[in-house]
C-alpha cells in the first residue's frame, strides 16, 4: 500500500499489540507488505507480513475523529474490517467498518516524510486519503525486453520517473512522482 510516495508500514517492524502504523520510504521489508483477505462478513482484512498473527486495526475500535491506526491480534471484529473502494485515478480509499460516518485511512496533513502515524479522519477524498496497491509478488525485471513498456521506480524513494507536466517537447525535464499509470510515466526500451 502506497500513499504520498511512501509505503504503509508497521512502525519499527513491531509485532506487539497496538504497534503504530506509519508511512516509510520504500525498503521492500516485510513490515511494508500486507496481505489482503476478503472477510466473510463483509469488507477486507489487511494483514502485515512481518507479524503473522496480527491485523490492521483501529485502536480500541474508536470512531472518534483522528483515531489511531495500529496492528493488533487478528480477529473478525469491525475494527479490523475495511472497505477498499476504487477511485477513478487507479487509487483506492480504505475505510474502517467500525466508523459510523465513513472515516478514511489517511496520511495526516498530506505529509511526505517518514514515520508519520496514520489516522482516520472524516473522509473527504483528498490525495492523502488515496492509496496505491502494488503487487509485491511481481519479481523485478531481470532481463529487458526490447519494445516493451516499463515504469522506472527509484529504489530509494519508491517514486517513478515522470516527464514533467506530461511535456512532449525535446529537452523536457523529468522528475520523480508517485505512481500514476499515466503515459508520461511509461517508457519503451529500444535497442540501438
């Protein structure tokens, strides 16, 4: 799960109940990997891969504004069930079932730095409430296929090479941005 160019992570790779969930620069570590399981009674469980018996959880099942998001021993309660809703820009919102007024898992203040605790304020569909789901089972490309289309991700930041502003002129600048699946983030490899 990625938002703000950072990845949803269990803080300090913790495994205890009520360990905070935050955002971190991409490392590929198990505390940044989550398994999504469909819940029989509606919604999805989001399970951290660094702590096998835990689940993403709204601390104390709180429905208050800015409730903390943490991990807790996996159970079937509404505090660990989430609606995952697709948006038109290939992102998703993640809303806890225990929220009566549809709060959304959020990066507070649209922060773009590491170790920011994740909250659940009222959902307004802002960019800091949108998440990309990336398939971690996809193996890195070990051999380039000429003519194939690729996105280029910087390992240190987890962001993707993009042509600035989608420009098409010679000499256009590039920059790194969150993955957006736009044409200006796709590159064809040609052999010369």
